[in-house]
């Protein structure tokens, strides 16, 4: 292990804090933790028709006072919670349905 990393861990007493915010990936790239594209992340974090103008994932823009552009940061926990909720809905939607007439179906 790198000596600087060891020194930092010793100084902190624990490992560094887990990542809370992530940046949007560059155009054409995917976000490394979730594998989502930039356009998909924009649909989840910006008000648009795809999300009914109510973004389900928390984000913030970091910019200087008079700047017209900035860095969009996505709250990782919010993103992962949203993806977990979608997965839970999918599990419910695709769960096997009990057949009233037994395994063979009705005739």
C-alpha cells in the first residue's frame, strides 16, 4: 500500500469517508459505478418531460458566482436508492402469478 495512503488512514483513524457525490460523465462515456449514460443521468436529475418535471434523483450544480456553466453533481445515495426502488418494482411486476386452476392451466 502506498505510504501516503497509510499515513492518511493513520491520521484519520478510519478509512476516508465514502463518496457521496459523483460527477456527470463526459458525453459518450458511462458513469463507472452504475454504468448509466450521461443522458440517462440527466433524465433522472433534471426536470424534463421524461420525469414529469419532477426529477427523482437529487443533484446540485457547483459554479462560480458569475459563471453561466457549472459542474452537475449527483447525490450517489439518492441515485442508488432510486435504482433499488425500480428493481423492487420490477421484482413485484414479474413475480409468478398463482394459477387458480393448478399448474396445467384451465381448459
